[in-house]
C-alpha cells in the first residue's frame, strides 16, 4: 500500500525566501513520487516526478525535490519564492509509472508568499 | 499540451437532486479517465476509473449506484451524483492520460455543494 503525508497544511514565506514543502511517503514497493501544483481556479499541473533515476529531481518554475530513501521523504524546495508561487501543492505516490493512475495524494499544502 | 476540461466548476443543488459533471479531453483521445474526490482537509481520493465503452471500475467504498460514470466516447466521461445529500458536498476532479505511459492531466475540478 502507498500513502503520503504532507506536514503543514499552510506554509507562509517571504518573497525571495527559501520554500520548503515537506512530504513523507510510505510504500510497500519502490515508489514513484510526484509533486503537483494547483493554482487558483485551475487544474492540477505536474511540477516534477521521481521515477527511480536521479534522486535529485528538477521540475518547472525552479522547483526541485530530493528523494531520500533512508528518510522516506520527497521534500519540495525552491531557493527563492516568487509571488506567483502562491498555490496549493500536492505530493503523490504511485506503485509505478504505468500505475500512475493509482496515485495516492497527500492532503496538500497551501503556500502563501508574503511581499 | 494536453488539456482536460471539466464542467461545471461550481454547482449548488438541493438534497435529493442529481448532478452531472462532465470531463472532456480537448485535444487528445482518452481511453481511460479517472475521477477523484477531495473532502475538506483530506487527500484527493481515487473514486473510479472510467474506461471508454465499458463499465467503470470503482474503488472500495464508493457506491457505484450513487456515482454513475459514463464514458461514451474517447473524449468525454461524465460523473452523475444521484440523489445528492449534504455529505456528498466535496471537490470532484477528473484526469486523463494520453497514453499508457503518459502522465495524468487534470481538469480544474468541480466544487459541489448540496444544501
């Protein structure tokens, strides 16, 4: 079985500050991990994905995430927050790429960027 | 890029009535679409997998007679919440894949409020 836990339903950072959104996973098989972003009134967009290749994954808009098996974590980071980063972020896990339809999502973290 | 259109974005209905939500793949054919539900402060949960031309596959605990799914064409899947009750109030979101090994593309979601 797979599940993810996102620590912190709300995160606020100042513009220009580091963004860190936490995600820990649980999986009985090697996981595939995803971060999705949802801007207001829009659908979910894939930010980045880990599929057992490089442990440090770079995504769109300057975001990156590092897969740490020992910590069962896949935290999302961005060195410098922009106002446009304000959105809701979802971490998700699946049992495999072709099983990406069986995504298990976290409860989401709403990021607020303070000017 | 692949676009999934979901309609309506918001709907308010009275208890006992039925509501239909549409999910369309605008520029690709989707043999499989997926329906998720998110209750407040909870994860997105997969409800069912919709296959064109065949019966939908429902996840455990999801009532197939209450949540009717029709996937009559390669570009349209509908979810009908029958005899809606206040506890059905939730955020419903659909997604689709362009191919077996492709990522999911999500619609903008539908906020259902049952009064």
